[in-house]
């Protein structure tokens, strides 16, 4: 794994560990889950990153970053889940009906 990836991972774990110590945080379970994923050296999903980006934006280190800049910065440790097939792409009864019509 790239050194930059490890630095980003460590940095994110550092900040998330601070947030999870907050007494009234409602997202503790989510943040703990993200920390555990990162500690196993896995990538987090885009959606998981978006759930914590609002905290990162307030950090002095990231104050000058835009929302999009932060996403770009952490992209090496974020993955995008493949989109599920749209409703139109799923199986239909068309083949069933065409078989019955031919009989």
C-alpha cells in the first residue's frame, strides 16, 4: 500500500477516534465501524466518508478545503460501491409471455 494511503488512513483514524470520545455523539456506532474498517486496512465507502466529512471540514487542518477537495484528498482510501442494476435492467416476465404466446 502506498505511503500516502497509510498517512490518510492514520489521519482519518486519528480524527475519528477524537470524535468517538464525544459524550453526546449520536453516530458513535457508525464512526466505530469506520475506524475498524480503516484499521483492517480496507477502504471505506463513499457514503461512509460523507457521513463524517462534516466533522473533518471543521478541523483546522482542513478549514481551507472545500467539500469536494476533501473528497478528492481522501479518494485513495474510499471506494464507490457499484450501482445496482436499475429497475429496467432487471429480469422481466417478457420471456415468459413470449414463450406462452408461441404455444
